C-alpha cells in the first residue's frame, strides 16, 4: 500500500470584482464547502483546519493537512437471505448472481461470501475494500460542489476564451490555483486549469504574475509581491486601526456593516482624512451621515459627545506618496451630494407637515386597506384611545398620529427612505409642534432601524407607537397576510415584539394605569371600514404571546415561560411572573403540586357539572374538610400577595397545600354516586385550581 502524504492544500479562484456586500458570506461558504467535501471523502488529515481568504478579486482557502489519497475503506455489502441466494447444494441462485453483478462482482465472489445473522435470518454479506479517493478526484468533486452551492446573490453568464462555451458564476473567473504543498493538483473549474500563478494589486503590486512557491507562502507572497492583504479579518482590523489613528481625538462612526463593506472593496487599505464645508452642518446630521455612508462609503467623524464634525475618513485602495489628489477628489465628490441634502432640507421646510396630510389620500397603503390617509385616520383614533388609558395628552397623541406619515411626501424621505420619522421629527419641530409631538414622530420607526436608544421617551410617543403597531398587525393579519414559515414581508413578528416592549415601558411610566392587549386589538379592529377576518383579534393576540414566548424561551426555563404565557397575563407582568415561577420551582413541594394541579385539571375537564360554591355542610370526609380549611386560609393570603404584585410570595404560600392535597386524593373519591356530593367536591377542586393558577398554569410544570 502506497504511503499517504499529508501537506497543506491551497485553493484560490481569481475573479473580477466581487459584490462587496456578499464577499464575507461567499468566502465563508467557499472555504466551508471545500473543507467539508474533502473531509467527507477522508482526505482531511489529523486536525486540519480551513483558513479562508477573501479580497475584492479572490476567494481562497487553505487547509492545514490534506492527504494525497484517502485511506482504503472496508465495505460490507448486505446481499439477501441465505435461503434465497443459495441452492440446497450451496450454489448461487439466479437472484444472487444478478445481485452480485449489480455491485460489480463476478461469479467468483461467491467464494468470499460470509453468513451472518441479521435479526432472525441468516443473511449473505460480501466484504470488499474500496480504494480511497485520490486528492485530484476528491478536490475536483469538492470544487464542483462548492461552485454549485455558493450563496451567490445574482449569477452572471459569460463566454470562455473559445468563444463557444458559456459558464455561470458570480463574476468572470480568470485564474485557479490548487497547490498541495508545492505541487499543483490537476483540477479544472469554470473553464480554468489549476496552476500556481495569481495576481496582486492592480496598481500597487508587481505587474508580473505571482508564482506561488507552495501553499504556505500564499499570504506572504501576496503581501510582499502583490501589495495585497489576503485575509478579510486581518484587512478589517487594519482598517479599524487606521481609522482610529486618523481620527486624531475624534471618533469614527461605529458601523459594522459599513466597515465590512469597505473591507470588501479594498486589497491594500489606506485611510485618509477629508473635510467638507462647515455650512452643511446646519443640515440634520442623520442626512449628512447617511449621504456619506450610503453613497460614498465614508466614515463621518464625531466629537466625543456624539456631535457630527465637518471631517470624514476615506478608505482608499491605493497609497501614493502624495495623497493630496485623492483627498481633493473625494472632497469634490461629496460636496454636491451634501448640497443636494441641504437643498432637500431647505425645500421641505417651506411647507408644513400639516399641509401635506391631505395628499396622503393619494398614496396607496394597501389595495385592500386603502390609502395612507385612511391609515392615518385609523391610527389617530387608536392613539387617542391609548393616550386616555396611559395618561398621555390626547390632543398631542392625535396630532402626532395625524402628522406621523406626512414626511413620506417630502423630498428628503423620497431620496432617503431610511430617514422616515427622523425627518418628520425635525420638520414638526420646525413647524412649532409641541416637543412631545416631534419626539413621537421621530421615534415611531424604532424597530425598523434597530436603534436601541431610539425608543420613545414620552407617553405621547408610546401612544403613537402602540397605535401604529396594533393597526398594522390587525390590518395586515385581517386581510390574510399573516407570516408563513420564513416569509414575513410586513415584518409582523418584529412589530409584535416592538408592541410588547412598548407595553412594558408604559407600565413603568404609568404604573397606576393599565392598558389591555385584547381591548387594544378590538379597538384597532373597530377602526377598519373594510371587512377583516372574523377571528382576527384572537389570532393576533395569540401570535403576540407566541412571539413573546419565543423571545423569553431563550432566556428562561421553557416550562416557566410556558406556564405564564399560556394564561395570557398583562404583557408587562410576564417577566415578573416567570421569575416567581422559577423561584417556586426550587421548593421541594413544587413538582408534586404541579402534578396534583394537572390531575385536578383532568378531573374538571371530564366533568360536565358547572362550577359552583362549596357547601361546607356537604364536606363529609375529614380530608376534604381539612383541604377546604387550609385552602380558605392560604387562598386569602395568596390572593392578597397576588393583588399586591408579590407573585413569588403568592406562589410560595401554596406549599402549605401539599399535605392536604395529598390526603384528599388518598382518601376522597370525587366522582361518587351522589350528585350533590360530586358537585361539591368538584367545586372544591375548582377553587383549588383557581387558587394555584393565579400566577401561572402550574399544571404545565408537571414532568
């Protein structure tokens, strides 16, 4: 048997510029797919690990230890029962001969058959040895699988040099490297034969092709000869280091997505400092920041207190001795874009938000739900209703809801939809609206932008947020567009979580007032003039609690979460109840009481008798009299603790019930022949269950 040699393996695809937002995902998938394919064929040796590389023009992976041939594999082929495959004289039957031929064995293989018990039957097996795959064969298959399964956002088709053959890939490929140690592996992909030659930076590196010595010299040769930092993470860290150094006491804007995108655009990063005219700082900073980030991939610089400055950083892909022309060019390019933002801002402020509201009737919200104007009128009604219940000023809530969508008709939001709400807040303040109204408009899209610190800061904002989310949840769900699987085009799952968060904040700000989810959803449904699904309120309410369950189940014991959520308590009470249930589960009596609770529930489900009052005169057994007595005492004290919001104490008091509950089930028959006694005992159990399940459905804690 030939000696197996293990060496590092390098695979690189040299391509035209890859889509920057997809580069990191493409690189990770390319490395993972090739590694797992080789591993599945037994070609990865020892603890070989993949190292991925990615630049705008290349995808590459190096695996530390790869064998030139996989080890041979023993294969046991199960054929058929011996009684079917062999005649009485031990010769092969036609069925066995046909089976052997199907697996590539000739008639002589009958001498190598073994008999083994398979269940109760004696079965024929043929043991063979399969030669391990060569690296060339395995890598060829790995490349084909990787290219077929890459998460390419948009495939393009192009012709090869022969002028006839077409291939499909994310971008045209111009080079393929496959090096096992210092030897080329003879594979082919996208019309390219593997070699050892690559190219460096288009401008900074050597114009001559880079001939790799071996798989381990890849990064160093690319850096030394090609002026390329091959590792994505290494290049990103270098950009971050240069950004911090160039900031000179200021702070580059913290944007991971922007940093990743810029990393995918350069092979040799060079950070330069630029400026724009200070007059543009009169424009809201969000407009300037978005203009610089989205259009130019610049990093705005902030003061330590967060104020925007008129300086920004550019990540260049070249490093000339005199960067002045690059700086000047970027400053010249950004000026008209900032001038456009200033023009939009100045023009928008010539009209009030209120004057734009009638035009919302011409903007379609949804074909079945009417215009944006119709939606605004619904939100106004809901916002006033919510404001009255949470202590917000109704007039301010109504005005905020009326103006909330008006900035959709402004030039700035037309150019930058990401600024919805933000610009409305600025324009409302300019129009002289109350600060609470402007702040409410600004904070209405908090969950869409993912700004943790942008939650409403006043009750008017909460009223608008709650009204907006309840309207879209009920409306979109009510016309049959509920989320399915991974599809949620209207982001109803996210809106549900935002509504939950708002309920909790409202409870904290106005603890003496209460807002019920079911009442809110009914109020929202009542504002629609179009017909909605008959059970929309119940379904949306269940959906919101289900979303809350999914969120909390990643933090707390699933049993505790289920026990609380199943009873649909006030949203702001859920976490407090879960913590109480978690504490209850530490009591030695907890699981026994949960099991008893479940038993009581099953008994009551099977009974058709309506729940009634317990008649003390009918309590004939000592155990039921004892249970009634302790239940009356514990029930009153637990109820007092429950009303005070002391959920843990309310549950802990239930521990006193265990001896009496155990004695009751040991000596008392519930379903006796006497209707009066049976009804009385069922009423006692119903009281027991109600007392135990004030905080949560304890039966769901039973193992």
